[in-house]
């Protein structure tokens, strides 16, 4: 070994350990410990079967918490009585569905055998129409604005997404306090107009605030989906459009919207599913669907029929949930078909 090599060796031995090197070695030891059983398992079952090792836990959870409950709901829908256990309940065929769908006029819930069910259906329909449309428009506009920002984009994305991380019950309670007779908004109204508005005890106002709070609560999630689609559009397309003298408005209609359509379709499907299943924040905000039944939605009807009455009609509630699931399936399939047709 030459003198130069010996000097390098002494320098390497004398150099202090790199900060974090001990942490790196600890991480490598932990990863080696985790890797050991999977390596042995791969040798035992073969490489081709290894993906099932990672898929089976998710499939098991899906089966336990989704697939089996769906099958149980379908089974309960064809039974009657008040017994909880399925094998103790008498088979009644389509009687529960017949009761739900028995109406003199489907446009007048008062003529139906279960008028509260059809009131909930109509309330869910108007809520879904206004909430899905409003959330889609607000999310699209917000994403377009965020996409044009040059500074603070990450900050504003976090601000808009933050409400999504909160509990729906917490959000509803905060807004309920804000809209109460002695709440902050009424304090402003009293100073400006000398009068207070009972927001949550008037039908039109309560419906407006139920939709508004839902849009405020969920729009951050859908904004990020649309923003991801906007950022995936190549800039070259817009540069070529500017060279051709295309206006901004025409670029939006002819370029942005068509290229953004897959993201908008995903957002619309998720919005419709979420809107039809509305329950928690609306139930807390309106004190159980008030005033009266003006904000009673379909999931609330199912919950109260099965769990919140003295006579718990599990079969009737299950039949209503099956009908709701079928309606969601049809809506989703129609949207996907329209999306594929638009692409072609």
C-alpha cells in the first residue's frame, strides 16, 4: 500500500459518522426483518402467487364489511316481523317492496301508503340536483382559479381541502351554532337590519343552508380531482390556440372541457352517490330533518325505520336500502354510458 493510500485509509477511519447513518442502519435492519417472512413465503408458494398475499387482506375486509352486509340487506328485504336474527324472521316475498311502492300518484306523497318514504325520496331528489350541480360548478371554478395561480398554490389547495378532513358532525355543529337565532350570522343581521332570521326553522332557508354547508364541506376534495385533470393537460395545446388567435372563452369550451371530461365524469358519479347517501351533517344541522319533514332524506328514513322507532321494521328498511342501491347503480351506469358516448 502506498503512503497516499495509507493516508486515505487513516482519514476514512478518523472521519466522524455521517449524521443519520445510525438511523439508516436501523431502518435497513427493520426492513430486512420485514422482508424475511415474505422471502420465505415466496419460496414456499412461488412468485406468481405472491400478489394474492397482498390482495387477500383487502378482499377479506371488503367481504366482511361490504359484500356480506349487502347480502344480508337483500335477505332482510324479503322478510317480515320484528326479530333481529334473519333465520327467526318469516319470509314475506315482495311485500315490503309493495308497501314502499304503493301510491295513488307518485307525484303526491300524501297518496302513498308510506308517505314519509316518498317525502324522503322527493327531498333526496331535490337535494341531489342542487348539491351535485352546485358542488360541480364551484369545484370547477375553484380548480380553474388555482390552476392559474403562480404563487401560493399549495397553500390555497390545503385551505380548500382542510374542511374535508373534519368530522361531518363537528362541521354541522359549528354551522348550527353559526346559524342559530343568537348565532354570529344573526348578530350581523341584527346590526344591519335590526331583525333576526330563524335560518334553520324556515323551510326555504333550512334547505338552502343544508346544500350550502354540504358544498362548503366537500368541494375541496372534488376541486383536487379537477385540478389534477387540469394540470395533466399539455401546455402546448393552449400555446398553439393562442397563436391561432383563439379567445380564452373558446379555449375553455373547445379544449379544457373536452379534455377534462373524464375527471368531471368521476366527480359527477361520486357527487351523485354522496348526495343520495346524505345523512350525518344534514341530520345534525336540522335537528333530525326539520322543520317538519322538509329535510328528511332517504338514509334518515332507513335509519329511523330500522333503529329509531319502538317497532323496528328491519325488513322495510332493508327494502328501502335495496331500492336506493338499485337507483344509484342505474344512475352510475347511465353516467358512464353517456361519458363513453361523449368520448366517441
